[in-house]
């Protein structure tokens, strides 16, 4: 499978692979949320400087193709209170924390770190059922946003371990730049 990094040219190229009437599926990465102040600044800096693939929060975006103007829907899994200092301490110490699956709408797709990964029929309905059944304990490295993203993308598109494939593609592109 070819995974396209979402840029204007990649979107045009990926558009030829899309199927009418199916929802477009994307994976996006944003900075990890942390307690306000220095921890949040540190996470944002690490994200902006591409210091680590692991210091990002991943989510699945479903963009309906019909009607094309319909808003995109984001599904993601994160700590219930990601900015709480006690949550951060529990995560750092390797303990589980209460998590939550969130569903939000977006007016448009992110301009950076957003990759088209396939298409799916009934994407939003399938994602909603997957989210309802997802266990909400969160343990980084064992049951976190990466596992949620990989599982949901596999269910929607059939593509296994999409984050590992994206990571390889992103690293290869950064080494050739």
C-alpha cells in the first residue's frame, strides 16, 4: 500500500485512488497534551522540531465523500484529563489512567502531519461502534492512541499496523530531503 503524506500535491495524487461513495480515511498527528506551562511547551517544541515520532498524539479522521462538503469527523483516544499533573505522573510511572474516546468534527483537514490511508464504506458508523467497545483504561505503550488508531484503521481499511508504515515512510522522506 502506498501511503500519501497529505499535501496539496499528495491529495491530488491520492484522489485518483479514492472510490466515490466511500469515506476517505486519514491518520493525523498532533503534539501530546501536557500540563500547562513548561511541560506543554516542551511537548510542542518536540513536535515542531520533529524530535520524536513517539511524542505525538495520533487520531483517525473520516472525511465523507458524499456530500463532499460534509465536515470531517475525528475519533481519538486519550487520557480523560491529559493536562492533569497526576495523570502525567501516572503515565510516566507506567500506570494505567482513565481514558476516553472522543468524537469531534473538523471543518477541514489538518495541513501538516495528516496522511490519507484508504477508504471505507460506512466509516463513521463503523468507527462509532468500534469506539463504544474500546476499553477506556489507558496505559502508554500497551493500550493508547497508537493502538486505537491502528485498530480503527485496520477495521475501516483492512490495513494493518498503519502507524509503523507511516513512520517508515516519514523517516525515508526526511532522510532524502
